[in-house]
C-alpha cells in the first residue's frame, strides 16, 4: 500500500488572467490573441497539483471577499483543507501574464497586496498544524518574517519556491531552515551573486547557498531541464516529450511533483524524474494545472525521462 502523503502549503492564492498571442508578439502594439481567467497562483497550483497526485493537502492562504475569492473557495472545497486560511475583506490577488504563440511567457504583473495578511503572528496561531505537517511548502510571495516563522516552526521537510528575482531575497534569512530551495537559473544567479554559464558555474552558485545553510537546490532551466544539487549529489533531468502549449504553471507542478515523490522515500533521482514529468504534463496542457494529471500518468512519463549523474 502506497504511503499517504500529507502536505501543508502556505502561500497566497490569486486569480490568473492570461493573454495568449496567436502570432509572433509585437511590442508596443495591439496583438491578436485570446484572454482567459482562471484560479491560479503558485500556492493554488502547487496545492491543486499535489491533491490531484493523491496527497492530503492543507492550504493556508488569504482569500478576498469578492467574486475571485468566492470562486476559489468553491473550487477548492472538497479537494483540500482550507479551513485554516484567512477570509479577508481585501481584494483577492490577481496575476496577469502574456504568452507568445509558442506558449512561452513574456511578461507578468501581479497584485498580491493581500499576501501581507499572512503574517508571522498569524502563523504562530497555526503552530500545531505546521508542526504536525511532514511537508511544508512556502514561497517568496510571503514576507521574509512569515517564511522565517513557518520554516522555523516546521519539524518536517521544508521546501521553498524563490518565485522571482524581485522576491527571491525574502528566503535568504531562512536558508538554514529550508531543506530544498527551488529557484530558476535567473533566481539562482541573483541569490548567489554569480553568473551561470555552464554546469561548473551552476554548481558553484548552488554550493554558495548550501554553504549558507540550505539543504539542497532544485534549479529549473526551462526546456533545458532541471538540476538537483546537494552536498553529495549533482543530478540533471531532461523533460518529457510533449507538445508544449503553455509553460505557465509548469514550475509549480514541478515543485508539487518533487515534494510528492521525495516525501515518500527521499530518493532525489526518482523524485526529480517525477517532478520533470509533472511539469511536462502541465506544459502540454492549456491550463496552469492540468486536468489530466494524476500519479499513474506521471509515473508512466517519468520512466521515459533520463536522469544524469554529474560528477
């Protein structure tokens, strides 16, 4: 019988508004495309992916008293426990992104003022649920003090998403309490202060953060794959063979997949393959969270993904 996976995700939720261009993007001009609105955000995407993979998820977030917040509650009820969240009178968070005709994101703007309501003192009130959760996931949309509080209270595996170069610094004071940090290459360059041009410079950049206390680096590099780097392990994963339709949300699926697999047996290689398969399935979907994703589907694709051990 497969081990039950329990996860606590502490991240602000938001609504995604997508603009997809049908032709090569022309800057400073009107582009023909489509516009869609869906529930999204790093936290929601991670929590929903983890739930669809089979994890039992508790989601602590902040939801506004508006149509976006009410829709979020309606969608998430029954899929995860949101009873510990903040139900605020503020407006819900909104994330606007624009993709080109290939599905690659070019620019994004987010309004996440509501996230400031998830404070360190609020998490003090949630101490027991944090202590009892074997996996805790946070991201840099949260304030530095909030990330520090969650990561210091946790007795389990702590994973953190660096989110963006503008917000990545918020994880710095918590590096000693973070077991696995997921930056992309640009975020890793920012956090390390190093230019990454090849695998050697990637390893040096990752090790600069290991030296500051983080347990391992899980670095994503778009269509070039991903890396897992710890004190004794350096792995590279390719990506699954899918037709890419929309890369937004792939990184969230990657982290959810890694947390799901790694929490079972702490096998970095198999977790990296599972994470890459999760991201690939998401990139092959029009949605930021694939409606088809499940553990069996991901395990099947993960078997086709090559994991390279780098010396």
